[in-house]
C-alpha cells in the first residue's frame, strides 16, 4: 500500500493544532503506521530540504524546522501521497483553499503547519530519513472493510 511522510511543523505543535490536523487524516480513512515527536537537528534539516539549497528561503526554513519539536508521521492508503497534498492545500496559505489544512489554519508561507511528500519517490526518501524500518508498524485496523471493497 502507498505511504507518505507527513510532518507537523513547529507552528502546529506550538499552536495546539496536532489533534486537529491528525484528525483530518484519520477521518479521511488513512492508516497511521508511524508516529513520533522529535527535535530535528541541523544535519537532518539540511538533508530534508536539500532540494532548496541555494534558495533564499533555505536557511530560514532549516532554522525554523529546528526551532521547536515536530511530529513525524507515516500514513498509508490508496493514493495517499497526492490526496494528502490536496488536503494540505497550496504551499502559500494565502493561496490555499479555505477547506484545506493550510487554508484553514495558516496565513504565511514560512509557517504553513504541515509538510507532505510531493511524490512516491520523495515519500520513500523522507520516510527513511525519519524512520527506521522497525518503527513502521503493520497492523489490521478496525473498520477497513467499511472503507473499500
Ligand atoms: P513542504 O510540504 O513543506 O515541502 O511544502 P511544499 O512541497 O508545498 O513546498 P516546497 O517543497 O517548495 O517548500 C518547502 C517549504 O519551504 C515550504 O513549505 C515553505 O515553508 C518554505 N518555502 C517555500 N517557498 C518559499 C518562499 O518562497 N518563501 C519562504 N519564506 N518560504 C518558502
Ligand atoms: Mg516540498
């Protein structure tokens, strides 16, 4: 089954949005298979955002992600990578649909509540950055038979 890496950024934890945001993915029907509260160090932050190295927002983004704890998660489900990105909304909350997470809960591109992998390949890379294989769990979830045939 497809997996994605989602991370609640420091603003989500500081603003008390953890339950709110996790609840959206739970209610959609996706399965939580990995979860931890962590403090990101510089090496991990730079590796995470390496595609943006050289851009003006790279250093502030790295600094920000290290500034306070984050919630790292792995979610599983059909087309979860693309659907989670839709649920998150546009990178800049000013352009995000108000029904999306960023549209509902954020105002500024540098404080946009959540990170989500942008492709299946990115998801595999990011999951392995943040999680050891044994930290991703396999289990049957009650009610799965009510979500799809
Ligand atoms: P993530 O899920 O966080 O990776 O967002 P994204 O994939 O929608 O955006 P992208 O990977 O292009 O950028 C990563 C993060 O860098 C964004 O979530 C923003 O917080 C930040 N960022 C991107 N573009 C800008 C920008 O133009 N200005 C500022 N200040 N931050 C930016
Ligand atoms: Mg991105």
